[in-house]
């Protein structure tokens, strides 16, 4: 079969005949090969002119008609055999990736690869030494075992060492990530426990002040309800007395109502004062907690939450605006007098300071308390607006 394939191979391109044309000398070549011979560069010895062609096999010269190679007769017998051969053996033929449907039937000795006839004549392998497939197969028979020995050496490309290093780095990085995950979980678990403890303590403080509020107000409300019950009882008694027809009973009941009303009127109602819960949760969370470093949360003390009642007006030392004005006038006068005495006589200044400073501090202290309470109330009002 191989000899038969050689008979179907063009001696110019070494490929199976494609559109075979017969020269006057009876030699047959592919139409493309004959056109390449006519159009080939000047170093081909058989090129004479565009009107003639020299046979690549026998070197005889033949005149070409004006229509060129297309006017040469087709070798129909050979073409039929080639088509039948290609049909029966198309699955066994490896074609050239550069030239469509051209079988790889020649071995290039320079590039050591299979090529087709067009690669040799018009492709990148022009002028290269060639060999047939059988000789090339025998020559390259030991190459596979040689390459196997070379490739079996792990130092050939060093890729095994690179892969090993990359795998070690990957495992190291994965271990770091796993360790960081453990540290992260531990950190946030500890932080969550700390925050939970702080939350429970703050809630306990709020519960305590809530219980204190209940206790304080429950007693006051109960006392006021007793007065309210007495008032309702008198209303009911006054209503029932109106229907009394007996003068004696009526006058006794009226007297009783009158005396009870006097007693009821003398009972003092619990004064209503401004009340504040201090500090507010939003206040210390915003001003303290949000400004605290995470590492210092565990050291933060739970704030004491208190009920703050404003002092009654009649309990204040400073009762009216005239007293405040007098005090504010006396203080600068006293300080100016003291400075004057200091500049004149140090001994007298020390004596006066020791004698009157206690009295002055008693006068100034209530003013400072009022100012402090006023500032505190303004601060809470501004915070509630924010």
C-alpha cells in the first residue's frame, strides 16, 4: 500500500496528486505545482519564459498556450484513482495544519518535523533537506527513550521543586488564616462575654433605680390616696346629708363634715418637684463608652444611676432675685477690698482673710450650687435635643 501511495504522489510537492495535469512529455504533476514552476523565482533552472515550461522530471521544454496551465489535459484515470484512494483512506491521513487537506508525508531534517509538499515548495521549509517517513522513523526511533530519560530527571525544568515550594507556601498561608480565624473568634467571644457582663450590670443598675423609683413614689402615692379617699368620703357624706330630715342628725353630720374638712385642709400635699434620672443611658453611652478603647471596656466601672429631685423653693438659701443681686454685689466689693489691703499691708490681709473667709464661703457656696444645678439642667436639655 505504501508503494501504491508513492505512485500517487507528485514528485514536486510530495503530496497526493491534486488536479493532475499531463505535460507533452507524458509526465504528470499537480496543477498548482506546474503553476508554481512557471511562477517560481529565477533560481529554478527549468524556468525559461512565461510561454514555455520545462518538465521537472525529464527537463524537456514544452510550449504553453495563451491560457497557461489550465489548457493542459487532465489525467482523468489518475485523478479517479486518487479520489478513490482518498475516500478509502481519508481517516488515516494526517493533514497539514498550514495547508488545507495536504497530507504530512515528508520529514524535514532541519526542523525535525513532518511537513507536506507545499511546506517544502512554497512554505517555510523551502530548501530544507528532507527524508522519507520510513528512514525518519528509524532515525528517530531512539529519541523517545532519550527524552524519557531526560524528562524523568526532576531537575530538567525544576518545576517539581517550584510546585513543592508553592504547595508549602499555600499550606503555610492556609495555616496562618486558620490561626487568625481562631484568634478572631477568641477575641470576639471574649469581647462578647465582656459586653454581655457590662450589659447585665447596666441593666441591673437600671432595675435598681427602677425599683427605687417604685418604692419612693409608691409611698407618696399611697399617702395622697388616703387624702383622696377622705375627700371622696366627705363628698359622699355631704351628698347623703342633704336628704336628712332630722334636725339633730343633720346638725351633727354637718358639724362632723366641717371638722373633717378643716383637718383635711390642714394636711399638706406632697410637693411636686422636677425629677431627673442621672446619668441617662444615651448620655454615658455616647460620651463615655463610644470614646473608650475596646481594650479598656473591661476596666470601666458601672455608673451609679440616681434619682435627682430639685430642691423646693422654700428650702433654698437664696430665695429671690434681690438676695442674689446683693450677694453678687458684695463679692466683688470684698475681693477689691481684699486686694487693696494686700497691696498695702500683708499682715492685715492675712488676718482679715482668716477671719472672714469662712463666712464668705458659706455665702458663696449656695450660689455655686445653684449655678451648678442650672448648668446641669441646661446640659441635659441640650443632650435631649441631640
